[in-house]
């Protein structure tokens, strides 16, 4: 499965991302305190819903972001989250299976 597109709205100081289509290589960059990690936090919350306990310090902002994530399986079928559940249900993964796939912080090294 791969993330094809996402949109994050109403998540603390993070501006509305609008529709963000993704390709084979995606780089989120910017100065300190511009929202890079907060964006990843919001994506994790959208992907895992309430099953996100393994992600330490994920609650920098109270509440859950509005928005969606569109996933595509290996057969090309698109799945929109959170409408179709969360990643643990649709892919048979545990949050711990994906913990370091999203972001590696200095404290994790």
C-alpha cells in the first residue's frame, strides 16, 4: 500500500494543506517550527486513528485533525481513510510495524 494523496485541516497552527498528491519520492522541508513534524503527526493520526499509542509525543496538539488520506493497494484500488477505517484494519498492520517509517527523530537514533 502507498499513500497517494492527503489533506489536513484544522490541526493546531498547521495551515490547511489543501489537496496534496504524492509521487514516488516526497520531501517535506522547511525552517524550524514551520510544521514539518506537526504534518507527520497529523498524518499518523489520520492513518491510525485511536490505534496510535506506540507513537511517542504524538499529542503535540489536542484533538484529531480534519482531513483524509487516500491509500492505494497493489491492485490499484483506492481506499480513503478515515471513511474506510484505519491502516491497522485495512492492511493488517500494527502501529509498531510502521513506527519508524514515518519520521526518525534524533532521540530515536
